[in-house]
C-alpha cells in the first residue's frame, strides 16, 4: 500500500514538552534542515521550493519528515504564510551553523581565500525608500557576492508579530516584537509640496488653517498599515481628497497638480515642487531595521545590514535636507 504524504499542517508532531522523547542524532538529515531554513526565510512552500530547486510537495514532505523525526511541530501556518514555532526557531538557529559549515567546506574545496556568501536574503521595505535606498545597497552586496540571491519586497506596512517570509525588514516606526532585534536606521523628513501650476490656480496657503481649502494628497486612511503615517497625528482634522497606497502615485499626482502632497523630502526635493509652510509642517519619522534575533549573526544578513547602514549614512542629506534638519548632529542609534 502506498504511504500517504503528510504536509506540515497535517503533521502528527506534538508541541507539548512533556511528550517529547530523546532523539538519536543519527536519524536527523542535515538536508532536511536546509528545507526548514528555506521555509523560514521565504514564508512560502512554493518560494522555498524555487530556492532549493525542487517542487513544493518535496518541501512539504521533507518538513513533515523532519517534524516526525524530532516529534514536535516546527512550522505553522499564519496569515502571511508559514512561520517557525518557538521550537522551530531554536532548531533553525542550530541548523544555520550546519549550513555555514557546508559553505566553508565548499570554499575550502574551491581553494577560495575570501569566502563568497551564498543562499538567499529577502528584505522588505516601504516602496519609496526601498526603491531609492535599499535597492542600490542590495545591488552592491550582490555584485560582491554573485552566489547570493537577494529579493526585495516593497510595501508600506507595519511589521506584524507573526509575519514570516523576510530576513530583514525596514519599517516606518518600531515593530512591537521582542523576537526582533531592532535599530533606528535613520529618520527622514516629510513636508507639504505643490507645483507652480497648482498654486497659480488655487493660491498659496499661508497658514495651516488655509490648507482646509485645498486638495491634500496622501495615503488612503482606511488602508493605511503604518500607524506613524496617520494624518491625524500631523494635520489634525484633515483628510486626503486624493489618496493612494503607493508613494510614487502620490508624488505623480502632486507633480501633475492634483493637490498639495505630504511627501518625503527625499522624493519631493528631486521633483519640480515647492515646499509649503516649512516652518509649521516638518514631520520626522523613523525607518527601523528589524531582524530576527536568531538570524542577526548570519553572514549574508550581516552584510546586507551593513550595506543599508552605509547607504543611509552617506545619503543622509537627502533624507534630512539641511533646511529641515536644523543642523542637528547625527549619531547612529544603539541597538535595542
């Protein structure tokens, strides 16, 4: 009789510590641990399969086999894909050392003096910052390490406690999770901007109260997934009459005269736009870099992290223009 394949969510593995039994290390397959790491990094069986060069049923089968061997559930399905359980994170942390040892063996056989990074790193970041700052930093890392695959997912959203499928995440504000190691990557400035054409047609606001007679371009409030961007915090009592979930759409709408945009300076200062009410409206928000504590020392992640830090340090004048920075001294914040 043909034996049925068990998927991760159908695994008979049990989480209760009192049911765990001693495990013979000889029964563990190092290759199965690679499958666990791939699922941890991608959050999807199909994506993990693509990284490993197999089909997703193979990934499911190997994870199920590993769970059966250890007698405990290692992954669980969440709203955003597959995520590691508490035990799964512990196992993955140990498995990463095995993966790195195999990489060292490959470098030794190839007689490589300077080891090249391998594997995949997935980064999530807000769309505007991700395109203009994260992408160049990642490209430089990949050029130095051609065997490293790098993926960038752009979306302006709050990082959820249970979210999976990323190695590093840049988010607006601070992710509320003790499982994450976070650091303030940089602050950035936002201000009000409009075109000559719009101001000629509708007049230039001289006070914040004057803004009520203008079309405001900003995020869709009901779909906003980053609390720090709540317009009520910055312009109380106002709503966006032209709204989009995408910062580039907001920039373009402002550029063609749809209204006054509350835009990041690093985007607006490069467009033919005028800054309005700069003394009254000078919003400062943080970009926070987050990584899972168990992954922070992984060499590819460390390399990407350092590249992002270098990128924002060398281009700080764009993120916080001189006139908006009030000549404040800049210091790299300590890790939390």
